[in-house]
């Protein structure tokens, strides 16, 4: 019976380290691999045929070797982009090699038969679009901010007039620059007087600012939910922009109907795990106090006070899969 957990992530990933340590304590076989190591640091072969309609073969890293048929669960974290492996090549060769690796090695790793994925990369991709997140949350009965996605300056001005004050959010973080560093654009208040025709260049997300009393991060792993109210000492609009070590945390109970909606949300996107952000408009006792902001389907949680309990929840799901149970 398959018994190995395959952890797909970059070399430096403290969050994955914690889960691997928990699995090691349970004596669950673990193999860690970064697909971008393809080459001398990672060799693989995979076979399939009419008489054997599931991928078989093996992965060989610098320190470990695993048969694909031994993999019971995949913990998909944050692997290095394939393109990083080929930065030394001319652009056309780089893009070709990266695409071949993604569709070949990635295509095999993402479609192992009968394997539990936490989370499946395809599900992560589908759930990573904020318009899809907001629509599903609203359909499930969760409160959401009035939202406009547009590149039309007149539509943006009208929205601001109807719903001001207005904040702007980027859909994604800043891509890697020439210096190799990435960045972020935090949620920020915007002045409609500054809107001009440059909005037409790309899509923008505007939301009515919620008169919030606080923020909450709800980390859902399988059937378990871990909720922490978060406050920045400077009262920042977006608590992520400051010193995370200086954030104030306090456990908070999630109303039953809100928690039920979160489990339905994950099920709709075929996710096992999600990091949900809410704005509170009251003390949090009532479901209507909770306003859905977004869900990161591959979010960070290692900095939270209940990180140990979250680690255990991940280890529970992954180790259960090696025993023949768990999501498939």
C-alpha cells in the first residue's frame, strides 16, 4: 500500500519544514522535491500504457528516491518556478525548456492516480482569482464589500461616488524585477480625483472601504478551523504591510454559519486548505459582523500563534492518506 508523502516545495520553506518534522515524528515516509531542480539534481522517469492506466516510475533527488506508486499524498507548497532553472538560456530556449518541464514533469506529478493533494495545484490556480472568490463567497451567503473590477475611468468614478471611501487592491504581487526581488502592493485608500485615462491600461479592483472593528485570519485545514483576530499597532488599513512580529493576536470564535460556509467554499474549489481573511464590523458574535475579503488557497500560517495546532492538522490529513483514508 502507498505510504509516502511527497512534499513539493522550494528548498527554503520553513512552513513545509514544520509539517515534514511532524510527519517524521509519526514515522511517515517523506520525500521532498523541488521540480525546478530537474537536471542533475532531479531525475525522473514515468511510464503508462493501456494495460497499466496510471503513471508509474520514479523520482531521484540528490538524497532520496521514490517510486511514484508509493506516493499516497502530495503536500503542494511553493515550488520554485520552472523558468528559474533555465535563466542562463536565451529567451526562446528558456521558455521552451520551462514549458516542457512544466507539462512533462509537472503533468505527471499533478496527476498521480489515487493520491490525496493538499492542495492540488490545479485547484489552487482556479481558486486564486479574486473575482471567482468574491462571487462564490456571496453565493454562499457571506458578506462581501461592494466591488468593482474595471479599466473604465468613468465606471471607477461613478463607483467611488456611490460607495466612497474607496480602496484599491492589486490582484497579484509585483513580479520579479531585474534585481531578482519581488514586491507587494498593499490595499490602500484612493482619491477618485486622481483617476484618469491611465486606468484603461489594465484591470483594477476597487472596493468600498469597510468600517471595520478588526481583522480576522481563519485557517481551515480539512474539517478544522483556526481563527485569530489581528490588530496592527498603527491601525493600518492592511495589517500585512507592517512588522508582523508586532501584530497583536487573539483567538476568536467563528459563528457556525460562517464556518459552514468556509467548508462549502473549500469543497466548491476542491481545496483541503485555505487561509481566509475577514474584516469585522462588530464584536464578531453575529455572522453579519463578518465580511469576506479573500482566501489564499496556498497561504502562509507559520507566523500565527496556533501554528503548532495547524501543523498537527496538516500532519493528520497527510498521514491519514498514507493509511488508506483522506481526500482523494
